[in-house]
């Protein structure tokens, strides 16, 4: 597989693979890790990046905010060039802040404006529960009944993923009652990559805004959020961004809203005009751009961990990253296809993740067998195994290990 990459690219990826910590079994053997869709691996630079902040804290205490080598005051902005690149956005359109679900609430406050007959939110059926809870509670908060105001788009009978034409049709069918379209970029369970640009265009054609949950998309699929005219997006950084458990999340807000003070929003002091932040005055005056939604000073230890991983992303151009992701995915699919007991539910439109079921229904047994054989995938009810070969750190050796474990499970050899 690597032979499809130039020697220079192969060397680059080898170097980057060595920059990640590998989880080990209780026997001390390196595990083949396919769970980057859930929690990315730790970059080796993470300890040093966090230690730097700890040392500054120890030695400078409160002065760390302003005179540390990497000042805490601006630390989130250190991440914006890399995040903007991964999102296909301008730097002013992204902010490292908060948590995914918290940020989704902030975005709904600004971009969900029910009016008259237009009170409904269109989502994919089976959206991540937290998104559903956010939408349900936002509706209730505005005195609307969730069971009447969420429109879900379902896969066709017997199918596991959505057809783009069905999503677009649903948007048009509900054109006079929708107030927002909210979709994920990559579906967390099926691994389907949605056509963000087409969904956004359909929403705009009926005068409705479109927002996206990119938890499984950022650092995974190619994004061009600015050019696609996406209104807003939110993400977490503990999956493909390898930022560590519960790490600081992020938002994208299209630049056309940068100075739109007509948008309702919840404010906090870190979204306030920086030049006046410490004047302790009243009257919220948001920073222009996505940072105007930031509420608080962020967790610097967490930002340091994300920075360590983003430095590795910065070493690879997006085309090359996509190429290796596709090569790994092709190889993984080829292996899965050797076993007729395995049914792939991820459609062709996908990122790094492949989700499968077993025709025999014993997914939990396979999950346990893989784990016993040093291969980490994840299991999700109702019987789906998800595995992601991530371009930054999955190796051919990891894939061979998975193949060997599948053979012993299905063929006993
Ligand atoms: C698709 C998706 N959306 C939202 C969330 C919730 O993220 P958080 O707990 O960081 O708010 C997750 C978490 O895994 C997710 O996978």
C-alpha cells in the first residue's frame, strides 16, 4: 500500500507515526489501535507541551498569562492557523473554545431563530444523543414541543445510511416550516460522510441556515467550510485531533456573521473586545469573528496537548493526508471483504471509519476476540463495530494484525 506514496511521503509518515505513543496490552505488547474515531492517540510532544505550561505556572504563577514564552492570554489563537487549515476556513472564522455540546448550545442560541410557522429543526435520524438533547432542550427553552419540531431524515427501508437526494428532498418538502438544518459531517455510527456543501446549499435555497457537528469529521475528511458557505460548525478535539480526553473543543462561524450584532448570543468576557477586556466595564462588545462567541479563559493544559498534535498535522499537506487515508481505508475494506460473515454498513462516501455488523450477530464475541489478539476497535449498540485507520498513525503492521485476528476468529487459522 505504501508503495503508492512517494518515498518522501513514506518517510514523512514513518516519522509522524513515531511521534505517537502506542497503547500496550497488559503483557506489554503494542496494540493495533483503530479507535481514533473515539479517542485519538497521544502525540509524544504532548508531555513536553503540557510540562511547559506547568513549568510556567510553577515559575511565573499569575504572570504566565502575559509573560510566559507562550502567553496563556493568547494561547487559543496559537491553534487557529492549524484549525483553520483543517476546516478550510479563514483564521477569523474559527475559535478553540469550550466543549462540543456547550458550543452547540451557543450556536443554537445564535442561529436557531424560530419565527411564525418556521419553528422546526431538520436532523439526521440517529444523530448523536447529545445533539438531540441540545436540540430538544433548546426547543423547550423557547416554548416549543420537541416531538413536533424535530424532523428526522431516515435511511430507506433496509438501508443503513442516508441518500443525499433524500436529505435534499426533506429540506425542500419542509421549506415553509424549517428554521434550521443541523447535520453531522460524518455520522458517528455508520461512518457516512455527508455532502456538507449540497446540504448547506439546499438549506440556503429555502432561506434557512445550516450548521454541522464535525466531531467525526475534523482531522478526518477534507473540509472547505468557508467556500461551502456553512453557517456554523462545532467539533471536539479528542477524536481525530488527538487532543486528549475532554479536550478544548472548537467552533466555526462563517465570516458573514463576524460583525453581525443582530444575532442573539450568550456572551462572556473572553468574547469581549480584547482591548477593553480588563476595563471592567459593562456592555458586551464581541470580538469580530468566531472568537466573539468565546465565553471564558480556556483550559491551557488542554490547549497545549492539542497544539502538540496539530504540529504533526501541520507537517502534512491536506492532499497527502487524504491520499494516505484513502489508501488505508481501501486496504482495510479489502481485508474486511475477505470475510463474507462481515457486512459493511459504511457507504462509499466516508472518511477513515468503517462500521460493520456480522451476519451471524455475534459482534461482541468478535470485539472480545480482537482485543484478546491485540487489536482495539470499538463496539456500539445495537451491534456495530467501528474501526478507523487514521492516516497519521495507523501502520500497515496494524492492519496486518487485524487481518490475522479476523482469520483466527472466522477460520480458526
Ligand atoms: C458526533 C458527536 N457529537 C457530539 C458529541 C458530544 O461531545 P461532548 O461530550 O464533547 O460535548 C460526541 C461525542 O463523542 C459525538 O461523537
